[in-house]
């Protein structure tokens, strides 16, 4: 098995000690594979496992009172699934595989050990959780107060930024295995409206699409079009020293 995907993710922000690396490696000792469309965590399910994403895409969603779905966040390699289960007995969201995925499950209680033995790793997880909350607030503001085109542009900027950090945006090209319905569920738009907005971005020379690939032609204009704020940088100077 390759090294810890979570360690690889965190090492973008700090240099991990040997002890921290070993602790993260232990979280990924097991692997489970799931097919596209598999439900990993169900809303209101009582679950004692969390997961680290080794490969593939997933999303977290809620089912609203009218039966529609709101996708809250997309998950990629190195993300931790199920963090709300550290605060609640049952899951407040459903996590679904967008593509075939490989996940590393570990018991919720292992987080307590990680916090006790490696406080800097705990601080990093807190920082990631806060950054995720702020990004979600940005998305909600975008859905509530911006145009349909800006909503789609903002989502593309968010996904592209995440994949770029992971080294999955060579030559500004990323895989985009999302249906128009999934993009619509993340932006509060119909699939028809999403299609129009994507065509508009192509016609204006901001993106190119070919099959399941997306090329960002003008990232600065795309982000300006969306009024997008990059939340990928983390402040780490306050964190405790490594163990």
C-alpha cells in the first residue's frame, strides 16, 4: 500500500514528523472499494467509522423537505469522511460515491488517540474543518445572492483549486466526472440551466470541455466572474509543535 493519503494532504501545510506520519499511516491500514453511486454514509445513520479517501470522488448531500437534493461538498483524495460523527450520534448528511472509490475505514475512537498523542494533527484537522465551513458559507452566499453563471463558475473554481493542490490538474486539465444534475444539485440550478451556463463559459473562452475533461483557459477571469475566494491556504503558525 502507498503512504497515507491524509499525510500527503497535510504535508502541503507542515512538515510532518516521523511520529505523525506513522500515526496517519495506521489510520489507512485497511481498504474498501465501492462502485459509483454507492452510499457510504446515510443521513440519520448511526455509524462508528470514519473514512479517508484513497482515490475517487464523493459528495455529501442533504435531502430537503420537498424531496430535492442539495449537494454540500465534494470530497477528493486525502479527505476525511464522517467528521460530523465526532459531534453527533447519527449522521446529518449522506455521503455518496461519484466515481468508483477506494476508502480507508477506521474507528471513530482512533481520533481520540490521535488528538492525545499528536496535538498538531488535531489542530490541522480543526483548521481543515473550519476552512470547509467557510467554503460552505461561500457556496451558500453564492447560491443565494449571485447569478446562475457565477454559481457554476464558483463551483468549477472550487473543484479546480482542490485538484490543483493534489497535483491532479496537469496543463490546467482536470477530470470532471459530474453529471449536469449533480452540478445543479450543488448550485441550486436545473440541469438545463447548468448546460446553458457551461456553454456560456465555453463561448466566452473561459473553459474547454471534452468528454469528461475540463480545461481552465483563464482561471483569473473565471474566478473574477464568480467572485470566488480561494480558501485553500491555512494559517499554521499558532499550532503546537509536532511529536
